[in-house]
């Protein structure tokens, strides 16, 4: 995992993609490892999500994570679940561990039988190629891509009790991106030891303001998964634990959470910047909401508006579309208190649009990264959201995805 101690990676082709391109990534834990996980809230869930949830709730350790690309194994019934478990069992045999210590995730086309028996013989080559180098982590990140145009990786360091630890991760995603989770998969790992309950809390905190605060097209998939791996505590003869276990309520835990959020935000930003066909990265900052729900409603309404997104693509200065989206969001606020700014230029205030010189408007819309600030004046809650424009290429990519 991008040089996180104790995690070895590999990427390669096992035959799922007809093109022969890499379609499988393997992450192997060299130390006893615990897992936290956050998954799609879409009621239509892939077999791999059900399988991973069983392992998470079972509380077993994790030896390896396999991600296959090209087939989502979703909507494939009991045979789909059997395919996921066959891959887990086969990898378990190769790695000398139990099948329930292997998590298998899938991404790709929905509704096509996986028929995993066709790929079993190629797993050995994947296992043999695992390595702890940066290059191995990058190869794994490339192997999980579908419509992505570049691999997504991030790493950070943090200090805890006088020691320096790392946390790193990879992610894939470019389309069907929207809370609650998106068509994205991410595997994160740290060489620090964290109690499983504290690990789950940290992941949920980090995902809330990162992976659950992005939108490309307002859609989600049945395969969305974010896994976080950490070292398990190991007893010493002297009765001490090595490495020391980081627990909630400590400065070490807060340092870990901050580093985790940084890694997740970097990956989340990459997903939006790589949005299918995207040419603009748009940051929406809402403040002054009466409650968190209203802040989310405003940010989501603006981020998912086709009219707003196409205006940014065409560099068409049309702030009325933003204000209209705010108005239909369902949030409660006083129109006389509402203020909207694009790229730092106030465009709406006191229930009226402000005149913006044409040259200024053109310069604002020509930027590749644009910030939209929305002040509701109704309270103290705030939220930050990342989205992108909607382009001709998005329509082309998704109108011919399976053909």
C-alpha cells in the first residue's frame, strides 16, 4: 500500500477484461490485521459487499484484500456470492489462511455472471508478485481502474506516543459518484495498532467529510466500499502490547484521525477531478445553515444540478442557476440574508443579483478550479462539498459503457 510498512501489493491481469488489461489488485498483510469498513447504502448491493460485511461483523482478522475490475458481480444471485467466496477460498489456500480472512471486492459492469472458476489458476501469479515497493502499490492502484484515467494514491505520516506511523491508500472512481458513497472502492492501511471499535469510528468520521461529500453525477452503485486496515495488538511475554494500541480520547488518536482524513480527502478530490469527462473541479462551501441537514441539502442541490454543472462546462456565467438550486433544496433560511459568491466575487446578496463586469465573469468561469461560497445566515452549521462539471464526454462514456 504505497509503502505502508506491513502491506505488500500486486496488480495484474487474471482475464476478466477482454482487453487483457490489468484487472486484479492484491493487498497482503504481513502482520495480524484488523479491519474497519464503510459500504454503500444503496439497497441494491453486490455479493462482494454482503461478503465483506459478514467478515466485518464477524470480527475476524484480515490477511488479504483482492479487488477485481471489469465485472461488478452485482445482481447475480446466489451464484454471484459463491463466486466471491470461491475467490476468497482459493486465495486463502495460496496464502495459508482461512477464507474468511480474505476480503474480495469487485467493480465493473452490473448484472453479468462472474464465473470465478475461470480465473482461479491465475491467482498464484498475483500472489507471487506481491511486493512492498511504491511501484507495486501503484501497479495495484492501476489494476482497479475502470473508466478512471489515472491511478489514485495518497500517503501521510502521523506521530503517536513518540513514534512515527504511516497511513496510505488507493482508490478508484470516476462515474456514479455521489453520497452515500459512490462507484468507488478504496483500501486504506496503517502500520499503527488501533482497537477495532476506534478504527471503525475513525473511518466513519473521515468518510463523512470526504468520500461522502463528493458528487460527479448524483448516482451510486451496488459495490461502493471503503476498507481501513490496521495492525492488531500482539502480546509480549512481559505483558505489554506491541506496538502500543492507540485508543479513543487520546492525542495519538486525534493525530491518527487527522492523517486519515487528509488521505481520504486527497483521494476524494482525485475522484472528482477524474470525473468522467470532467474539465472543472468545483468546491462548494456552505456556511450559516440552521442545521447540518440544511447545509447538506444546499450543497447537494447545487452539486447535482445539471443546469449548474453544464453552465460551468460551457463557461456560461449564470449564477441564477445556483440560486435556483438553493431555493429548491428544502433548506430553511432568510432570503435577505443569503449571499452567494463565485471565485470570491459576490454575485447575489440581499435578495438581489449583483452586476458583475463581463471580463470578470469570463475570467471566473475560465478557471479549472472554482469555489462557490454560499452563506445562508440562518445558523452556524457548515459543510464543504466537491463536484465537477457535466460534459459531452460524460454522455458519450456512459452511453456506450457496455458496448
